[in-house]
């Protein structure tokens, strides 16, 4: 493939399609996407861009850069799932460009393109890059800072500009998710210099101009946030940084090896092809890059992986910055192997065992969601729904089967055919997951379905209560302010800051809600899952189910005894 056409495909057309265009087809998922869409929407409504508010409650867990970007996008494009995810999509795309430039510098253009192709279709990068959360923007700014710092330390022309850029990228990373955006870049660069025995170069990382640039970006918001919220410094820096890392206060503990399976699964489908490339292509580690280059990549991936592994707070998306150096290494391996593949590549099926196992496990994973869904809903398996599900997953299953043998066949026609075929199949496979994922997740992980029927059934003079759930997307989609019963969760630190009357009105205990229903006689609420519906029926046997999709329920509570039982409205 001509280089110009390859760049257009690997760096622009495919990433644009995967990470931007496809974002319009799935509604916002709860709670994360609802949260990170509601906050910038409220910024635009209130005009307060200093203190983030979630559900009209002060929410200081994270800095505001991603909120600012999304709020601006909302003003330009309007509010939708597409515009809510656009900033994340652009950062995900930016990560693809970063690995291209790394691969090109460390070896050649083709290596950079292969690294970009690998990262674009990593299962982890694809899935996390399609969700409106802060981890992909953090990954982009952190990795950009690391790469700029490396260029500065490697004697790149105009190198002073690179260290200034490193500091600015760190500032943007800090404004995305806090101190980790500064710790990672300088920790990785400093450790790499130690590994390279370049101790004397460590002071070069300290740039007065860079520090001033960083402070100029960060301090205005910190000062304004502290002025508006006297507890900000303690809450943000002590509780949400040090206590979050060293304790299990948020209930996100995991074993020391928590991230090992995530790393393996996250590299699907490329990880399974490594053994083929290494054995068939006779690739040796020392052939990949210069020593200082591969040490840099190992320090980059290793430090972040170890840092989160020993943390007391673990979540899957944290691992994002690890996948960029992994993609560069894999891209180089595939680049070298492809030039050395012997004729008749399918002669040694033993090397393809990981590929066979991967396809089998993925096919099983595609088949089981209906069974999982019925387990969540507590009902029996619906044959028609299962049959419809099989119709949604036929394309990804066919792709997984074709991937077992077609890349080797294509290699016989053209050397580049092997990698291009895997890449093309990976793109189709990832794209084909959107409709099944939407069908599986939207009914009980998105506020979109309930928001549409609320407009039909809720009288203009009535409030909508959320019973034992907190779906932020309901407020985002309907522009109502919904009182929440019991499930306050992450809102708890900000609730005491509300005026007493507002606090009592919008945040109720279960008993307070029951008493309110009996006082008012008629109350509308939404809840999730049959078990919560059963709890309500114990208190109000005559409630009326206005709408249900078996996972979410829109309910009209009749507090007075009635001869009518529970019914499903037409």
C-alpha cells in the first residue's frame, strides 16, 4: 500500500470512523456517562464553570477541563450522546497519532502505522475510547507529556520547546484528573534516566519557565475553587488523591494481579497473534529498537502498571496509558515478522493455538449476554429475544471464524496482506459490537428509554422521584430535577452544603419518601429491577406501572387503598 494512502487510512479515516462517527449509535450509559454529561450541562445552565455540580450538588472529585471542553461542545453542537462523547473521542484519536510518531521515530513509518493500527483496534482502547469518562483524556495528556519529555531529553532540535510542552501537557492532565497527571510523566522520565545511568540529566527536567507555565494553567482554577469552597483543598488533594490511593474508602480494592487479565484481554485481538509473529517471523527482542528506546517503553508501561497494581483503589480504565507503549512494541514485532514470514504460513497450527482459543472464548462471550440479562432481571429466558440476539452477533462471529485462516491466505498474495487483513477484520469486528452492546446495555444501563416515556406520562405539575437509584441521565435527557430516594452515593459529600429546605426536598430516605407518598396521595417515580419494585409494592400494593422494559419501571403510586391492582399501561 502506498505510504500516503496508508497514512490516510490508519491515522484518519479508520480512527474517525471508529471513535467519532460510531459514537452516535449508543445512548449514554449509567452512571459514568450520565454523570460526565450532566456536569457540563449544568455548567452551561448555571454559568458556574469553577465549581462542578452533579445533580445540582457540589462535586469536587475531579478537575474541570473535560467538563469545560464538553460544555463548549454542547454550546456549539447541542446536547446529545454524540456531542457528550466527542472530547473523549478526539483524545482517543490523539493517542493513535502519538503511537504513530513514536513508532516512526524509533524505527520507520511503517512501524508507526502498524502501531497506530494496533492501538486503534485494541479492545481496551476501543471500548474505553467510546465512553464519556475522564480516563482517555487523562491518557492522552499524560502520554503526550511523556513523549515530549523524551524528545527533549533525546536532543530533538528545538528541544527547549519540548520541555515547555511537557509541562503544559502535565497541566492539562492535572486539570483532567489531578496530581497523577504530573506524577506519571516526571516519574517515568526520571526513572528512565536512572535506568540509562544518566543521573546528571535529571536536573534538566526542572524548567523554571515550564513550572511557571504549569502554574499559570493550574493555579487560577485551584484558587477560585478554594475561594468558592473552603473545604476544597483538603477534599481534593487529601481525600481524593492520597486517601483514595492508600485506602479502600471507595470500595475499589483488588488483588496485586488485578490488572494482569485486563492487560491480556485489553490487547484482543492482537495479543493472540504475537506468538505467530514471533515464531513464524523469528523475531528477537534485541531487534526491535535501540536499547534506550525499548527501555523507555518498558519503564513507561512498567511504572504505571506497578503503580496501579499496588494501589488500594483499582478500576479497569486506569490502565489506559499502559497500552500505548504496548502498541508500539507490538507494531514493531508485526512489522519485522511480516518481512520474514516463510511460504505456507499455515503449516504450523501449534503457533495459532492462542488465536483459536481467543476466537472460541470471544464467541462464547458473545452468546452468553441474554442469559446474564435474565439473571439480572430475575426472569425466564425468552426464546424470541435470544433468537433476535443471535441475529445481532452473527457478523462478529463470522469475522472471528474468518480470522482463523484468512490472514495466512492473504499473506501468500502480498506480504502486507497478513497484517492488513487482521486489521480490517478487527475494525469490522469492533464496529459490529455496537449494535449488540446497545441492545444489551441500553434497556437497563441507560436513562434514554425511561426519559422518552417520562415525557409522555409525567404531568407537567408533577415531580419525578428516583427510588433507590441515581440515573443522572434522566435529568440530562429530560431537563427535570429529580429528587433521589436513598441512593445518594457520591453525592453525599455535597448534599450538606445545600440549603436545608432544598436538601430535604431533593434527597429523601425511604421512610421519608413513603410518608411523602401518603401525604400527597399520588406520586410518580422511576426505579430499576424487580427487587426494588417489590419493595415499593410492599408499601403501596395498588401502585400502577405506567411503563416497563423489565429492567426500568415508571410508576404511579396511589397511596390510598384501591380496588385496582398493579397494571401495565398501554
